[in-house]
C-alpha cells in the first residue's frame, strides 16, 4: 500500500467519514476511490486535494508519497491519465438534478409568466419566490454543465419576473435588487434576452416614477442588446415610444409605434398567449393605444377598444386581465381629450372600481381623476372616492 493510501484511510477513519460518504461528497465513483485507498489505483491530483480538504489534513495528504506498482513507469502514469480522463467525463455526466426536473421547472416558469396577466401580484410573487428558492437549492446539488446553465437561466427569468412584480407593487428597493440578480445571472449564462429584459423592466420602473429621459435611455439600451426580431426588442421599442410620448416628442413616439408594428408583422407566436415575455398580437395594439393616448391623439380610441373587445369582459371586473384595465385607462384619457366626458367618466370608473389596477399604474388613474375634477364634472366625487380606495396598503418594501 502506498504512503498516500495509508494516510488517506487513517485520516478518513479519524474523522468518522466512510468511503461512500467521501465518494459522494467529492463526487467520485466509490469503486475508483476504493482502488485508490487500497493502493491499487493512482489518485488524481484533484482527488488528493479533495481528500486533504475533506479530512482537514492540512496538506499532509498532498505531501504523502505515491510509491509501488500504481505509480511506477510511464505505462502506469499513462494509465492513470486515462482513468482520470474517464473520471472527468463521468463527473460531467453525473447529476442529482436531471432533465425531467428542469423540464418541469421551465414549464412552471411559463405558467407563472402567463398568470402575470390575471393573478394578484402578492400571490404570484409568493409563488415566484418559492420557485426561486428551489432553483437556488438545486444549484448546490451535483449536476452536469448543461444542467447548471439551465438552472442559471431559470434563476434569471424568475428573478426578472419577481422584479417586475416588485415594480408593479411599487417596491423599488426589492425591484432593484432582483434586477441586479437577473442581470448577473444573464451575464453568467451569456443570455442576451434576459439581459435586454432587465433594461426594459428598469425602463418601465423609470416610466412609472416620472423619469422619462432615463426610460428612453434604458429602452434604447435594451434594444441594443436584445436578440434581433425578438420579444424583448419589440417591448423595449414600445417602452421607448411611451416614454417619448410623455416627453412630448411626438415625431419620435410615432416612429417607435411604426417600428413596433414592423416588428410585430414579422414575429411568430412561440408560446401561449399572455406569456409576459413572449410576443402576442394584442401586445402591439396595447402599446399603440397607450402611446397615442399619452399624446392626446384621438386615434388611440380604436386600438384601445380592440384590446378591450379581445377579452370578452363580463360583469366581474375582478377577473379582468391587466391589459384590459390599462386599455380602459387609455380609452378614458382619449375620450377626455375629445370632450366625450360622460363616456370618459364611465370608462374610468369601471377601470378604477375593478380592483385590478396595479399600484404602479395608480398615477395614470389619478391623472384622469384630476382632469375630471378640473372640469368640475359631477362624476368627480365618485371617481375620487373610488381612487382613494385604491391607496391603502400600497407602499415601499
């Protein structure tokens, strides 16, 4: 038996670590470790370092000699190199995660992204957090290189969705932290689409806080890194158009609308409708309605009504998709600009009373309430009361 083998066996025994425990901890085959500890197999340098750390030998195992037939001659060394290569290949394939687990997690994320349109943000955020926690746990398990990257990508998407929900709830600090994590994971996975969405989400946050120049800047950054012709590029372009509209840059806003329409005509629906990170035709229409409404263009009425009609809304407004609520706000703003005051107040009331208006969009409803109050309309008191009921419980976290 070699000096290394003797010392390694004694060190494991002193620490009460079985050979099977050592093999699992260090991610080696038990049979291979058994041959090494019996002096019948040359240990790899990685194994020597691993056993030294595991047993707390403080370098003693690294200093131990390897003598006898297992270390003698070029043929023995070559055999050891071959076996080390085989062991490396085995470890690359070894996994406690598995493709089925990852397939199910990726499917679960798609479900969460689809639920974004209808689920209450706190409820959806709780589910996203649970999935993120599980992905984090799996990152500590044994896995292949391919599985590791898939987990990193999943973590990026889930962090991005969590950030979006924090923005919707006006939880700025939490949103910023999640976006930083998503950007870091996108960089590690070399995933430009997630990277682009982090910029786009930050642009939306800037838009909701009134920092329109920064929203333009971030939207353009998202377009720069986004894969050409993809959903991230389209939404970032739409975000730029909305920010331009708020700045009163009409020519640039109309240009952004045209670019969105061109992108939309060449895209193919690749996921279920309403997936937050995948294009579907109604999104381009919704972006157009908001941008035109913010410019005071009466043409916003048609796309806003198209979006509302798409969902076949019933009397229970609590089940409305968020996009339908936003379209009501766009329509009310447009009707006000056209002095169709009774219609505008009715549409605005339905949106505000739906209970589906996100905290991040409360400012849009407030604009309408103030406009109605400014005109001295009798509906002003009712709208103000409905708006005030939105506010409790909304704050920074």
